[in-house]
C-alpha cells in the first residue's frame, strides 16, 4: 500500500479512537436549563405520578409566544411529560384506565385541550400523533400566582379525587382527577388482599367484611367474608360483624344469636371498645348498656367506671357521672389518669 494511503488510514483510526474515547468518557454533572422533577399523590388508594421538566420564564412572554396557541405542547420541556395512574381513574369526568400516558396540551386564548397519549416515550410533542390519543378533555385556565419555573401540584385532595394543576407564569391549568375508591378497595380485597397472607387469617376476612358493610359494598359478599372469618376463628369482633351485616340485610332474628354469643365471650376491652363505637354513632342508650355491663362484670377495674361516667356525662346525667368518676378515682393507680379524673370531678362538682 502506498505511504500516503497508509498515513490516511492511520489518521482515520486515530480519529475514530478519539471519538470513541470521548463518547465513553464520564460526563461532568452540570445543572440543566429545565431540570427534571416528579410529583406524586395518593388519592384514596390510587397513586398518581407526574414526571416532567421545568422550563423557566426568564423574562420572556410565555403564552402565545414561547408556547404558541393552537399547537400541541408537551406540558413542560425536553422529553414527554408523563402522568401515571396505578388504578383506573376519571379525568375531567371521563374514564381512563390505569397506566402511564404522555401528557400534552393545546394552549389557547380560551379553553385548553389536555391530551393523554398512549405514547409516553417520545421527545416532547414533536412526534405526537392524534391516533395515539387515549383521552382528550377540555379545561378552563385559571389566573394564579406567578411561578418562574413550571411546576405541577395537587389541590382539593379527598379520598375520591384531586385537581392536578400545571402552574407557570400567572396561569394554572386544572385537571380534575376522580377515583372510585370504594370500588377499588373492594376489588383489592377480592383480588389481592384476601389472596395473600390476610387470606389465612380471621382478621383479614373480617376487615374486608366490615369495610363492605360500612361503605356500601355488596352485603351478601360481606356476609360471605364474615362467614369465612368465623370458620377460621370465632371472636367477639367477627361475631359482631356477622350480626351487624345480618341486621343491615333486614334479618334481625338471625342476627340475635351471634350478638348473644359475642357478649358471652367478650373481654372488658371488647365491651369498652363497643361502648365507645356506639357513642360515636350517637347510640347513647346502647352505649350506656354496654358500659353498665362492664361495671357489673369487671367491678374491680377503674377503667369501666371511668368509661361509664364519661357516657353519663355526655348524656347530661351529672349526678351519676360524679358517682362513677369517684369510683374510678378510688381504683386508679397511675398519676396521669388520677389527675385527669380529679380535674373532671372538680369541673362537674363546680357546675
């Protein structure tokens, strides 16, 4: 090979090696103009997470200029802004299945279009295709406090919903998210919780049955869970659960034996807890009966007199409350409760 060609080939090899070394060399971490950020929120039992990059205003006119009107925009900077839902939700009142979506928007002088795309891995909105839309909703922008850097945040949080807000410059873009939490909890009980370690325990089935009873679930399904709980172990708690479900089904005669049996095996703590539960439900007569039963069955306990007195105090029966607080004071051993009961007695006796 001629010398000139050998020299050219050698130079090319050196150049290629230099490029390869440069590309494989570790890069010095440096701040990015639009840094990455994430924000997440659990709504009920559904996790919502937004991953995005935060451009800054830097004195520029944002809406209609930096971010043009009537063009698809990535809702941030750099690659796709993404939003993920661990369970099915509604967005703007419309259903959306669980998953991760590319979040795009079409800004306008009036209402905006918010787009949830099945493609969540592209660079920005440059490769956006309407055919990949999972859902579109229309939202109305709101004025807001100035934000130099774009950010997403959650507001108006409840067990069944929240509002995801894009906040930048002096504008807020609200995206209403709803989640059928009761349905999700019952589905999780049926398909996950009771198929795991909880499915081997009476407590697991009892907890599922109680949730269904208290939150408008299927009562027949709740009854089947209560029965499964009782086959594992009969306790005060799950006997009461079955009795309560039968009562809710209008089968009071069937409920009575389970109520009776629960009271026969109840501990002092069981009856005390039941009494306070009934008080919280404003069933004061029923609560009083439970506390009186505890005094009869556990007359050496200061706590039963204290609880009975509290119930009587709430009923307005000051005379009987004082009498039973005095009985509690005679038996109590710890200083904290002694001081509390003494202070309560002084207040009642001075009223």
